[in-house]
C-alpha cells in the first residue's frame, strides 16, 4: 500500500464552493461551501484504496455533512467548533475492501445547535492506495519539458509527479523531461525516447513553452500514434503559473485541449483546479511546481487514468 496526500485541488466539486487562498490551508488552499442552510455542495474523490482520512477546518459558523462510500451513506461529520481549528482530521474510513472506491462529502441542511452557519470545508485527504486490480498497463512513460523534469523539485526523483504516479499505480514509470523544450522538440524525440521503451501508456504534460501549441501538438500526437499504435495516450495542460499572463495561459490551455479534441485524446485540465494558487510553484513561484505541487499533478493525472482506462471492480 502507498499512503498518499490528496490536496483539495484534486477533488471534483459540484454545487456552490469557493476556492479559498489562505495560509491556514495545506498548500495555502482550501475549498469552502457557502453558509446557507441548503444541501447545495458535494465533493468526490475516486481511488483504489483501503482507507481515507478527511482533513478540514472546523469553526463556529460551520455545519454538517454526510459521508458516502460507493454511493451508500457511511456517516456524518459535524464541522462545528467553538473556535477555529485548522487542518484537523474530521472523518476516517478504514478497512475498506482492497478495490475501487468513491468517497463523497455532501453538505447537509442541518447544523449543530451551537453553530451560527452551515459552511463545510475540505483541506486535504490522506488515502492508503492499493494496486489497481484491472489494468492493462505494464509500463508508463511521462514525457514533457522542465515541469516533468522537476526543475523546482528539491527531492528528485522521489517527488516528481511521475514517481508519485509509480507509487499510486504500482507500475514502473519512466520519466523524461527536456528543460525548455517546446512541443516540436518533444515530438522529434518520440521515436528515440518514448517508442524505444514500448510503453502501454504515455503521459504528456505540455504547452508551457509554446505561445500557440495546437498545430504542433496535433503533429506530435500523430507521431505518437504512428510510433505507438497500441499505446494509450493522456495529455495534460499546464498548471496555473504567474510567469505568463492569465490571457497567455488561457490560450496555451485552450489550444492543448483543442488539439486533443481533434485527435480524440483524453486531456487533463491542470489549470482550472490550480487557478490562483501561487504556492504550487514555490519556492520559485514561476512555472515549475515544487515538491508538493508535483503531488497535485500526480493526483490529477491519477483521476484521469482510472476514469478512462482502468475498469472498476464490480
């Protein structure tokens, strides 16, 4: 098993939530619902796991939530505390069968009689991950630029997103990051660097070093398919950064998504979940995620991998 921290940015949210930038949250980040007495917010995380811990803020204006496991109610959380308590474990699910599970946190209309509001929050999770039971993957390759290389990572290679995925998926992951490389440069080494390893799955995080990556990425994806006709491919957009303007970043992200749509390739949006998080790329605070930021990239990739290509146990 692998004990992994899952930041709030990696969960899927529905309803009324606010992404709060705060030094009291893990990675300066937290998600809060609104404070109304309506069941209008839920959050989901899916994984192959045996246990899950939920960490959050408790406070005088906070309400209650139901916890569901695999669509069945498991228990209730009371978020009320007479004074604010940050980053504490509010719920634990243990001794799950070693398989595919969905945890959902649903806001309730009710609250503790002492509370003056109905907020709920999510800071982060810890999960004991197990090997996916049904997957065709024997070998995975991560390809990209200096983000994949881990230019801002202090503990390399252990904290690279590729190495974290190796822990999460229990499969060997080969990591190849070319610092400063644009899409065309990476496309030109697909045969020698990627195809030579004969992977079952290729993960390509791209777009940072191109003003307009769409045309080049379409060519690169065609090459990938030609050299690796039997491999699955997942592309990811860039994460939030402050080196480029918001307008520049949005063009990069939208063009990567557009190229993937044209070529029928799954695309992980790394930008929207991390939007506004300046901690992600610390200590450099430009385009390179730090050690914890790489964990967020791994978690977002993981959700796409199990959603698209690993068949849940039934």
